[in-house]
C-alpha cells in the first residue's frame, strides 16, 4: 500500500487508513508551553509526552527545539541550515521519496512549522494531520507509548529561499519598496496592545493585517473549511506576495498553511518575526487603535535578551 498526497492537509481518518503504508513516516512535532518563575513564556520538548502519554502508532518524535532549529542562533526557533536539516530529516528515516505526515499534541502551530521547513527544503510530499493528536484521541483511536527507533537514510535538500524573508525585506515592504502584504498571526489582544508581551517593545509591524492563527481553527483544533478560511484571509488574498509573521515564526506557519490550501503561491514566512524586529530599537512598531489608526509604540523596559536554550533538548524561551 502506498500513500501519495493530494493536499498539504489530511484528516485523521486518512492517516488511520494509511498507517503502515510503504515509504511513509509519521512525525510527532509536539512542543509544550510553560511559564518561568519570572513570568516569561517558554517551551519544553514534547519528547516525554510522546514517550509516556502516548502517540500515534509508529510515529517518531521530531525535535523542533533542538534538531530542527539552529541552536546557536540569536533568536529561538531560527530555521536550521541546509546540512542540519538534512541530518535531522535523514535521522528520522526521511528521504526525497518518503511521504511525511506531521502532527502535534494539540493540533496547533508546531506541525505546520515543521511542514513549512520540509517544503522550504524542497520536499512536497508532506502534510499536516488536521486536528493532531487531540483529534485522534477524541476519536478513541489506538495509541502507543515508548520510543520508536527510526531507520536512518539520506535526505538531499533543495532549498527554496523564496519561502522565507528577512528583516531587510520586511523593511522594504514597510517603506513601500516591495509589493507585499504583512500578515500577523499573533493573538488579537497582542495585536491591539490590550495584552502585554515580554518582547522588548510592544506593537506590530506597520501596515500589518491581523489574522490570528488560533482563529483559523475550530473547537476541535481542525482548520476551518475553505469558505471560512477564504473569508478570514480575504484582506491579503489578492496581494502578489504575503509575508506571514508572529512572535517567533511558529504561528506564522499556520497562516502560511491556510494560504497554501487556498491556492496562494506567493507566501513567505518572516523567520525572525517580532522577536527579531522588536529587539531592534530602530525598527518601527505601531499599536493599532480603533479610534485613531496605528499609534507609534512606546519603549518598554523589558529585558532585551534574546530567547535562550536551557538544557539541550529541553527548553527554549520565547519573548
């Protein structure tokens, strides 16, 4: 039995029907949130949850904190370089002939992030499992515990640099020198300034459209249907290029997935996102206001230290 994909999104039923298919690898990309004693949002590897709480039968664990990020980068969850990605994918038994299915525990942004990484390194036979492990559990499907040791192989990357943009590109968009829409995936309260963040400065990139990634999912963690996705993303669908960003490039991948499902072919993720942008005191930020348009953001006394990794394969702090 083979399992070739026709969409970047598959249902739990599709996965159940194809478990055990030839040349198919299922990856658990779970990352768990927690709050430090100082009140900072941080992230913990989901490996222990994979081992002891259960995972989809046959799944391997994909470590987004360590293996699929650049550990020595200035900002958390920075995409890995080509050689690092090739090594991480190959160690999980993925080569260019492998069909890859990715899920996370809550059906959240981690699976789309890894999906985007695979696409950015030239692999199209990859999809996100809609609703993730939460949906799989709700349907009372089989789970297993413990570690599944993958067979190793060689993954040959073919990077697509057009799927990423850097700060310089975003600056050109802000100043009108590039024709692109800026799409913010952060929560609505953060976008409006009503909810404080631990980033060095409050606010969002000028000219941004707000479509929170969480609002593209229903109560069961599945993505909205095509009609509702199209309505939510209508403000950017006609733009020749859409730059999706968030706090650290994770939620941005959910919006990128939704746009891809709708057929947009000019989507890129700003990898550094607000973690990088807000750390630069010269980069403009605004706080949108219903009463008076965008207002310049004020300075914050929050610490400007970039995210840090504490204990390899364990935690990562995100501002």
